[in-house]
């Protein structure tokens, strides 16, 4: 039963976030909504009413934490909280139109916080046992990321605030929930990736694309639950050490000098240092930051022979190199999908594991959909830092 309810809530969340990535009418959105309805209808064969409680950090059904509790707490239930709702009950007889009406209201509430109304078979429980206090505008506006370009904008704040753990933390988890939902919604269809509009935004757009690709690859190789969530957080933060590199070096059009290249090569260590011990950051995040440019045959930083890279780092690495090759940079034009995959394949079994590359090639890379690229720039060299 717990798994059934969990899947129903995840489908509801996917339908809600999918409306922003695509549109209310998109078939994938309708599919997720129907799926949620079907799963809840199955549950109604055994119980009359399904009541789910959403706390700040967890989502529970009958005192049991749902398997996707963290993702739901930062996604669907965070939205409900913004409307003053902490419990939602679905009753036998629930119709798809009632779910749609609930999602409509939740979506509208992202623009202007407002009271949300129940229906014949959906009931809400309010924080503190009462309905939202006074004017709808009292609640903080919910800033959803929703698409890769906006997600990249949110990421800039997260990077800025990561050490304090204050404003950035909520944004980080909302961003991660959005990425996980975008990926789950895109399963079997397309992963929406952003292309650069200006070279200045490279780091943030690239990072969000890496997070989308890494999450998708991790899911493909069987990662689930909190491990998947931690992987997504780690991917979002893998290049945070670049915060210490001057923009003039990061966006330099020509070849880097030796000193500049040394500066760039410090970002894995700087990133690990920034993340290590930062509040509420999963333990794997500094590891991924530290290891994502390492290879068994070199890379950086240099480590002792026999070093075993974490699976999360190896996943992020494949996504990182792929996105770097596909993107236009001041010093070269982005490669075609085919070219990028061929280059990765050359290092199959040495730099990258066969199983990871196969999963990436088969199920992830070909399902990406990019915005139209900006005007091409000259090709001079390849750099994937
Ligand atoms: Fe990167
Ligand atoms: Fe990097």
C-alpha cells in the first residue's frame, strides 16, 4: 500500500511540475494525472480514504514515511504548504476532473499564493488546524524553477549562499525536486536541456544540464530514493569550486596560459572544501566535486594509484563531459550528438565504464532535446573543465 500511495503522489507531482516544463495539455502531463488517479483508485479497493501528511522534511501515510518522502516534501507538499495545507485526503469516488482542479489551483498559487479549495472527494487539512490566515498574499511566494534556464538562475543564488545554509538551502532542495521531477516526467520522451544564450551563463546552464543528465543516467542504472536525491544535489554542486575562478578566465575565448589552467584545475578541490561540512549537504557531494575530473589514467586532482572513484562521481563525469562537448564555447563550436558519443565510446572500458556508457548512449543521450543554439563560434580546442 505504501508503495502504491508513493507512486500516486509522485505521479501527481510529475503532473504538476510537467505543466511548467511543457503545458497543461501535454500528453505526458495527462498521462501522469491519469496514472495518479488509477493508483489511488486501486488503493480505494482496500481503504475508503487515503490521507497523507506533509511535514517540512517528510511526507507520511499512516505514520510511515513514503519512499519518495524527501522529493515530495520539497516538491508537491512544499507547494501545498505555501497554500497553508499540511494534509490531503483523497476519498473513494475521486474523479480525474477533481485532480485536475486541484493541480490548476496549485499551479495558479505559484504566481499568487492563495487559498486552495477541496472538492467532493479531496479534502485539505490546514496548518494549525485552521484555514489559511487572512489575505492570500501572507505566504511567501513560491519560486519554482520549472525549466532549465530558470533553474540555472536559481542555481546562482544557491552557489552564492551555500556556506551560510540560510537562503540557499530551501532553494537548493526545491531546485533538486524540480530536476528529479523533470527527469521522471521525461522518462521515455525527452530531457529538456537548455542551450546558451550568452557565454557568460555557461557555468550555470551547463550545471543544470549536467544535473538533468546525471539524474537520468542514475535512474537508468537503478539508483532510487535518497541515493538518487543525493546524486542530484551532488550534480547541481559539482562545479561549485568554479566560484573561485575569475570570470575572465572561465569565459576566455583564447587558449589558457599555464597559470590560468592551474587556476581552473583547482576547482574540484575548492568545491570539495566549500561543500565539506556545509549544512544539510549530503556526504557524497564533496566527493563528487573532488572526483569529477579524475580518470584512472590521469585527470585532476592527482591522487594515489588505485584510487576508486565513487559511482556518483562516475555518473556525473559522463554527463559533464557529454554536455561540455555538446555546448558552444568561445573557443569551439558544440559537437553533434553523434560526434560526442563517438568520443566517449573511444574511452569505453578505460576512462568510462562500459555499463554506464551503454546506459547513457541507449537511454539518455538520444532523448535530450535542446533549445536552438546561438550562432556558432570558431573551433580552436576542446576544454571540458
Ligand atoms: Fe562541469
Ligand atoms: Fe568541473
